[in-house]
């Protein structure tokens, strides 16, 4: 067992104004659990003065540890950077915008006493805009269907994880670092409990519908070959219907003398099949591109600077 009981990892991007309040509320909450804790803030190329504020907090309290990435690598890569530097027996992962409320950590921690390795927060009433909620719901439905997973749209990164769960997470070497998928895939003894999701006090979400769509495509291609299998099935079904239609046209012509109108049906069929072929080539290209990215073996992130680590 380590000398640190609980670690908190939070990726930071565009939330400099909330960091001081986040720190104060975390300290107040974590002290109720155990005096030995650490707060790891990972600056993911934030365009504001987040790093300066992290440095200031770290200078005043050595329990605050700062990691500055060389550029913006993305939320889940920043989470990986933080998890690679934790020492706690228990690890909390949360956002920095205070929508994940520090006080809810007490509920998560208390649930672990029942023997759970993982306890995640279930946002019963999400305090996000309509478009973001709809985009997230569509993302999870599509993701679950194409990956045969059961990820709840109300569950994100906010949760508490035993140290050995995090050690298992570190064994994954894929470039796509979608944290909830890995946690869900690993298994372990898991619980989901309702939490209160707060409104965003500062800044705005950087997950637009376009970014959610790109995340969905990238994640699905990384973790499932179901789109390839579906394209095979669709091609087979179209071939069967085409043969049946051809037989029907032959019967009409020879038995009933009905001439076959050619040009319109041929052109529509050509455009339809051409679209399907291009779509399938695109899907295949995405998988080839993903293989290409994985073979590069690039690091998940690059750390430019550390404080108290």
C-alpha cells in the first residue's frame, strides 16, 4: 500500500477561472476521507492562464501536482498522463469545470466500502445544453450498437477506481484512449450511483456536435470491426434482392410481354451501387488509417513541465 490514500486526476482545458475553487472544495472534501491525498492537474495545452494558476496552487500546497503537456492532446490522453503519475490506493478521475462536484466524491468513496473496485457517478439530470445532450445520447447509442457494449450516456469519467484497476488500464497501448470504454471492458466489481451534476460555472464545453461525431467514428473504428461486417451483410442483401428483381423482370418479359424500361432503372442502380461502394471504401480506408496510426508507436502525450511530481 502506498503512503497516499487517494489521488484525484483532472485534465485542465479552458477552465482556469474554476481551478482555485476546485482546489478549495477538493481539499475540504478529501480531508474528510483521509489526510493523505494528492491532486494532479494536467494542463492539456489550455489557451488561458491555467498553467500559471496550477503553479501557484502547487507552490502553496505540495499535495497539488501539476503536469503541463506540450500541446493539446485531448481529454483522454491528458487523463492517461495523470494516471501515469498517481500513487494513491484509490484514484478519482473528474473534470475541472465543477460540473463534476468534488463533494460527490464522498458518495463514491463510501460505496467502495461495499467491496466495489470501481464506483462511477450516474448523472440523473445532466446540466448541459440540449444539443450536447442529444449528441451524447446519439453517440452512445451508435457506439453501443457497433461495439456491442453497454455504456450509459449518463456516465462519463467521474468515478473512483482502485489502484490495481488503474494499473490494468495502463496496460492498454492503443492510441485511442477512450477512458470509459477501457474501464467498462476490463470488468472488475463495479457500481453506478446517482450524483448531482452541476451547471457549468465558467467557460463553455469544447465538445461540439462535430467533435462528438469525430470522436464516435474514431472510437468505433478503434474498438470494433462491426462496420466492416455490416457492409458485407448489406452487400449480400443487395445482391440477393438484385437477383430476385432480375428474375422478376425476366418473368414479366417472357410471360406477360411487358418491356423493361432500361435507362432510368440502370442509372438509379448505378448511382446507388456507386454510393455504397464509395462508402465501403471509406470505411475500409478508416480501418487502414487506424492500423497506420497504431504502427507509428508514437507516445500518447509529451510532458513539457512538471511541478511537485
